């Protein structure tokens, strides 16, 4: 959630979500359930913490374990958690006597660790608003909140790589000073390769998994890579022509943090790849085309534009026509509230048998005279041979 070569870093919540996802992917074992990873062009073009690090850099504890509170606090500090008086947001922790509160990523609520000496007696969840405990928690499995851990080895690596990349440090270089003192610095994620040169990409986490690209994904990737280059060139130009005071921004080479256009093309060429398209492909135009049998559904724009036509009557009539073709019908809405309002209005126009569902399999089990209503954030309706 920040631009390339920015002066600010990603928010704690976004970093934590990314690290939690990477940790879950890193722990995937043979025999696990199949997975589908849905991501964006911007995310997949970005280099991330290495797979080996995500497999190793975790912290686990359970009630009854011998655990030093000071050791847990040091781990939290190194791995991007922020100390607070009261824990309310993801990534915060607080210490009160023998009690340690923290809000890890991936959990629906913060947890309270109660220590007796060097023994972790209990782990309980609590309400961040009332601060009251809500129930026991069996075990804690923590992942870092950030790609950057400020260990002595990483700080030494940063200092050496920074000097090798940018030369001697000037008197006022707040980034270098902060990291040298073991302090986190806003936006330091944009110098991630200096802390740990062995970065990976999302492709390294999924092995030889087949890749499916949206119809606009490759155009979006080209635009994003061009944007990354523009941001880098602007920073490099400002550094080369800087005459004003203050700390100049020293950008790393773009391919240290992101795919280069050549690397992106090479990655796609060696991955099992399929492309989605909303358009019919002429026969002979591709070596292999799979028709998924779907087409865009009817638009009611003409009815909405005609004041003499009731759009809900038209919708109900269309549903009846679809059912006559033996198609299961789902009326999709953006939210629970809009689904309920639609149900009321459509019932007023004689759509009496409509069932709320939350899984596609429920729609397949409907009787022929039933329609379904679901919260399903579709941009447009669609039809297949047996579903609308």
C-alpha cells in the first residue's frame, strides 16, 4: 500500500497480512489440500522474504512451556511489533508485570500471555475494546510482522551493503543512523535487499504450480513495470542533481526489489501458463483453447432507462425464462442488506420462492421453480449451460 521508492513503508496491517500468507505457503506440505492463490500484478512483481527464512523464522509456544518473557519481547521487537500502553491494533504488544498482551497477524483477536517466572501459564484471547479476556487459547504460532528483522547480523549486513552500494555516509543520513542503532526507520522496507540479499518471489513459494492470468494482467504488468522505472529514474535524477539540504533519497536498482521486464517475461515463459479471455478465440488462432461455456448475462440498462418499464418485473420475467431453460438462477447482491432489500422487492413482483444460499453447491440442489439469493461480489452477471 505504498508507491515504489517511497519515503513511507507499508502499513503494519498490510505487512502482517503478507507475512502471514507467506508463512502459510512456506508450511505447505505434500498431502495438504490443494490451494488456489489469488494475487495481483503489483504483488507478484515484488520481491519478498525468502522461502527458507519464512520456514525458519517463527515463534511457537503453548501453556506449560518454559519460556522467558524477556525472550518473547526481544523476538517481538526484532520482528516488527510495536510496544504500546494498551493493545488495540494488529502488530502491537504491551507488558504489565508478568502479563504480555499482543495482537499477532492472522488472529481474529489479541491474546494475553500470563507468565509465572519462566513458565507460560496461560494464553487467553481478549476483547481489544474492553480489555477483558474472552476464552482460552491452546497454542501460539507467531510470524514476523515485517520482512526486516533488526538482528545484529542483519544490521551488519545492511551497513556493509549500504556503504558498498552508495559509498561513504554523509553527516546526516537518518536511515543509516537509525539502522546502525537498531531502530526501525519509516520506509526502510525500500532497502530490504541490503538487510537480506537472498530475496525470493511468489513463484518460489508455489513451485511448479500452473499460472492463470486475467485478460488484462499482462497489460497491467507492463504498466506497473514502467511505473516502477519512472519512480526510480525520478529518485536517481533528484539524487544526482540535489543541491538542497536534508537527507537525499538513495534508491536501489529497481531489479533488486521488483522483477525487471526481461525477468517477468522469462518467468512466464517457463511456468505452466493459461490466460483467461472474455472473447471468443477464432479456430486455429491458438494451439489449445478451452471454452469454459460461460457468457455475460443480460443487462437491464434498457429497462432502467425506460420510465414506462418496471425493471423488477423485467428481472422476474427473465428469471422465469431462465428457469424454463432448466437453468439454476442466483440473484447476486453486494451485501446482506442489499440482498434482503432485493428479496423484498422481487417478492413484491411475484418471485416467491427464493432461498438464501452461501455455497454454489446449494444452488445446484434447488428445485426447478426455486431461485437462490447470495452475497456474491460479481461485477456483472453470467450464464453457463445450467447456471445463471
